[in-house]
C-alpha cells in the first residue's frame, strides 16, 4: 500500500533521510524503530507532505503522493496519529472528532463513523462534551487514534503512540492497534518501545541517522543482536 523509494529529505543543509526505502503491504502492521533524532518523525512528515523530499518517491496504492497537499493525502485514505497526540485542547472531544467532517459525504456517514470509534474507545463516548485538554494523556492518545479513524482510512500511520504513557495504558494502546488492523486497516507504526512494537508487528525496519540499517520479520528482529543491544536492553 505504501512505498518509499530512495527518498532524500533535508532540513536546510542537514541531510536527514538518506536514500530511504521501505514498504508496507495491505493488511500488515509494520514498525519503524530508531533512537531519538534517527529520522522517524521526518519519515512521517515526508509521507504526509509536511516535509518535501529533495529526491525519491512516496507512493500510496501505487500513486505518487510526495508532491500532494496533506489534505489530499488524507482524503486518499491515509491517516496520521501524530507524535505527542496534538489534540485541540480547548475543543470538546466531539469537536475534535468532527474535525474530519470535510472528508465525509453525508451526516449519516459521519454519524456511522462516530458510532464506530465510540465502540472502539468507549471511554471517549463518556467524554464527548469534555474539553480534550482536561483528559489524561492516555485518553488524549485514544482521541488522537479515534480522530484518525474518523477519516475512514485504509491505512493509518502512528508516530510514537506509547510515548509518555503508563505500562497499563501502553498495553491498551497496542491491543487497540491490533484491533484496528483486524478490522481491515493497515498500520505503519513508528516506535521507541521496540519490544512492544515487534511483538505486534509483522515486519520491521531499523533506522539509524537517516538510513535503514536492518529490515526483517518482527520475529527475527526480536532475536537480532543489534536490536537486542540497542533497543531491548541486551
């Protein structure tokens, strides 16, 4: 569904992504692992048109998107759960979810999508009128995921969904990611929690200083010496 081919992305003179290539197939959960400043978030920004590659291609369902506007990319069926959740704190939970109404064709369709995300995240149903900024970090992460699902994507990209959450909430987030995939949404996951990500994913990539240094099945990466030393505590 998603192909990144020999992408080079710069911030000014800094060469952040260096000939980056990866792919995500329909129905997979694929994770991208890497330390801070490895280029993980820049990869997400490049996919969604928030950072323009100087060279290379980004294809979604075989169509180039590297020069498209972000709104058009989302309308094509690709959704983002950004790093740090980025909910609209002064708006209600319902208003945050309705932000994607521009992609819906009818109020009935919007209502159906709202009912669906409230089934997946029952806590949000109890807080629809509450200001998003008054919720806990875990609840805000649920809202960010629900907001992405409201655009009815065929693929969802998540940038560090477990960041800042307690171990119990991390378990909840990852079980929800599995449920999302089981309901037919392909998942591309950027994570520092390598153990959790690889236990869930089908395949994975390891990014170091803007370059892919490893690619393999999640099972093989869990036993790889480099991955164990760098990300799994030996």
